[in-house]
C-alpha cells in the first residue's frame, strides 16, 4: 500500500531567489516544511530527515567525525575545525550548511559555534550540534568514562589474586603491572574466570604426591584438558608456579615439562627421574648398593616402592647438584660410600619425592651445589621441598675456593638470596667468580671418605665376636 500523500500545505515551494543568492540552511528547511523557525535556546527533538539532508551527506562526514572526537574527549564544541585539501563536494556541502562560500584556500575551516547556532535557529536540531551528531551517528562514549568503567572491571577481574599466599603476592603484582593477563584475556570479562581458575590451581600447588597434569586439572578445574599447552590458563599458571618453586627461565617443551614437574604436575610418572648411590630398601636397590653403582629411580618406582631409610650410621644423605660428583664418589669408595642423591640441575618431582621421604624417615640431608646464581636458585628450590643443611656451601667455603680456581669465570644472571647463609650472597657479589662443584671435588670426596671410614668402623664393631665374660673362681 502506498503511503498517503502529504497535504499540499505541508510543502512550500521555494520562491524566486535574488541574483547571487546562495541557498542556506533556512532555505533548505523552509523548502521542506512551513512554519516559523524556532528561536535560539528552544528545545525539542531533531528532525532526522531534514537533519540528514543538511548535515548527513558524505561531504560533511569529516565534520561529524571531528565533532565526535571532541565529544569523546570531553572537549567543548567551540572554536574551529579545519580540513586540509578538501575536494569540491566537501566545499559545496560546507557552503550549503553555512549559507556562504568558505574561504578559497587550500584548507576548509568551519566554526562549530556557527554550526550550532544554525541548527538551533533553523529548528533542524533545537538542542544544537551535539544532539544533531548523536541523532545522525549514534551515542558517543566519553573516553574518560569508558576508561573508568574498564579499569573498575579490570580491578574486579584481578580481585581473586588477593586470596594467594604472601609468597605469590609479588608475582601477582608483577603480573598486573606487566599486563600479562590483559594480553592473554584481552577483556576484563574474559580475564575474571581466567584469574579465578589460576588462583584456584596455585593455591593447590605443589601437588603432593605428584600427579599428572590431566588428573589434577580434572580434580580442580573444568576438565582434564583445562591445563593443556597453549591455553591462556596454562600460560598464567606456569608463570605462577615458577615463582612458587623458583624454577629458572628457559624455553622449549622439555623446559616446560620440568617446570610443571617442579610443582608436582607431571606429563607421566616415568619421565621424572633422580640419580642415587647406595640407597637401600628394595631388592634392586640393595643389589646396586652392594655393587656400589649409581642407580636411576623413576617417580613411578618411588611412589610405588619407596626405599626405606637403611642408611649409614649417621643417618645422613649427601646431596649434590652435578653427576660428576656422584660418579667420582662411586669410583673412589664403591659400596662404602655414604648414601648420595644427585639433582642434576633443578630438583625434579622424583628428586623431591625421594628427599621428602628420606627426611620424613629421619635422614639428615646435606647439600652442596655450584657457587653461582643458578646454583643458589636450585638450592632455594630444594629448600622449599625438603629441609637441608649446607655441605661446604657457605660464604667461608666459597671464599676459600675462589683462589683455587685456575680459569675464573664471571658470575652471570641476577643475584639471589641465600637464606641458609646470608653472607654467601655478599661474598658472591664481592668476588663475582663462579666456582663449580668439580673445582672443589677433592674437598667433597674427603668428607665422604671420612664418613665411609666411620661407617666401616661401626660395621666392624657390630660384626666383631663378643669376648666371653671372665669368671671368678
């Protein structure tokens, strides 16, 4: 059905124009609808049809965009806006709006105060330029208001970080400051469940006993694949657990596997291993101890058949960082060597499981590592999982070892605290020389030899036949 025709009185045909007359905004309005133009300051709704004819054409799109920018920035709609190198349609549109020809220079300048006054007087937009722009292009969000609402939303998304222990407080603050969550989640709406899930995971770590990542995720999150590689949650949790365990920087699949394992989350129960010497408690361990040969234990074997504490008479286990130390001890003392465990770098889940078990059985763990910042971090990570005492691993030992290094290497990386001996950090910073375990191997073997002799002496005393008691006749 066709719309009803407009009454004839509703349309006023334009009359003759004087020579040189230029059609202005009031002419456009008058040609479309009769009536007296509204006075300035009078309010009412903008007429969308007439407004579109006057201000909504492509030739003034640049002007609307400039006005929107000012509105979004909270700036007043006063003063002039200028368009460089306007084309002819843009010049004609400005002339039609202002009722005059703009300046003929290389730029086109329009005063916003003038446009506002024209819109009000003509009745096309009784509330002025701002109302006209909103009617034509939609609401304009003020940047300050948008930023304020967004920042409040981000604060709410970060709120679960407050439930973390003090040990992770610095990490949480760094994550907020560096914008990691913003890059992973993009919006506060997506960040809120991400942060909440990460906090839930970190509060349950380290996993004791160690378990597979999939099993842990199924127990604590939405499903077994929630911590799969490549997900934002896995990236955020991995960052947090590294701060929790002190696991060093690195890259690659193997590094990530070991980093997860440092908090007890495993890919499987056979990849994580630990190197030992002369531990006993199972037929296999007893046989290897009799032969004085090193043994590799898997996490699977440790969780299913934990070795008992059949140790030397002192109940001590010497723990080293590098395999060369354990190998040299096996060569030198064989089955007489005191029990040893080698971390081979950052303590694996298998190593932590073993050492925690031995400590719980009453063994005293004596630790030595490289005198460098990496070795210090390994020792710190070990201390989070099992208690230990230094084995020639203090400031005095380091200072005594530095002059004996034949080809000194400078310390690299950031410094780290040494809570078991705060003076060690000072000494390392002062000398700046790296001392590897192999450089002090003779001292370490000397300690093991003394322990081996004491153990042999006690064993001899226990196995010697008793003398018969003398009788008085």
